[in-house]
C-alpha cells in the first residue's frame, strides 16, 4: 500500500512538473523560446517572460550588465530594481576609442573631455595641441612672424545627417 501511494505521488509530481515546464508565455511563445521585442530580448520560462538583455544597433544580443559600442557612445544594458531593462550611456566614443566621463585625451591636434549631461554623455573640445602642449580655446601663441590662435572648427551638416 505504501509503495502504491509513493507511485501515485511520484506520478502526480511528474505531471505537475510537465505541465509547469510546458506553460506558454503571453504572445503564444513556448517554454524556452527567446524573443526580440523593441530594444530588448527575453526568454519564455515557465509561463513567464524573463528579461535577458538588450539589442545593439546592429541587432546583436547583449546580456544584462554588458556594454556595447555605437559610433558616439558606449552603452550598458541594465536591469533595474523594478525588473525592467534599459540602456544607459556609459562612456563617449571618439575616433574608435572609448573615454570615461571626466577623462581628458588628445588626438595630436585637439584635446577633449567626456561629460555627463542628464542621462546622456558627450564629447567637448577643450582646446588645441601645439607641439604636444595643450592650448585653451582662443589662446594665442606667437611663432616667428605669425600668431596662431586655437579655434574650434565648425562642421557643416547636411539635412541627411
């Protein structure tokens, strides 16, 4: 009798496990399916849609807490305490290099810093580089018969940019 009771409980447990692991998620997704929705990707597990990560601009999947680069920014995929995924600005990108907020660097012609503005980050040109020495904007230096002045180059943008 005890053996029969044990078999009955084991069979019931197996049935419950099979039903719970085969639950569908909203949208008709089957258990184990992964889906891309908006800027994020999710997995269907036991009838629940579980946030797994973000989608980079090129569509590749990025796990939670990992970073990815765009032309101008290093972004990080984060899962908030509210359970929602978001993408946050992590660093500035310029000429293929990532630069943390507050850092300064130069490219041999100008020097820059990465600043945080609200939730965004951006690169600011601080000045010029003259023979390895930094010059602030509008600063002048005499060289022979010439006066050189550090000026920000203005780029024209077309309507398609």
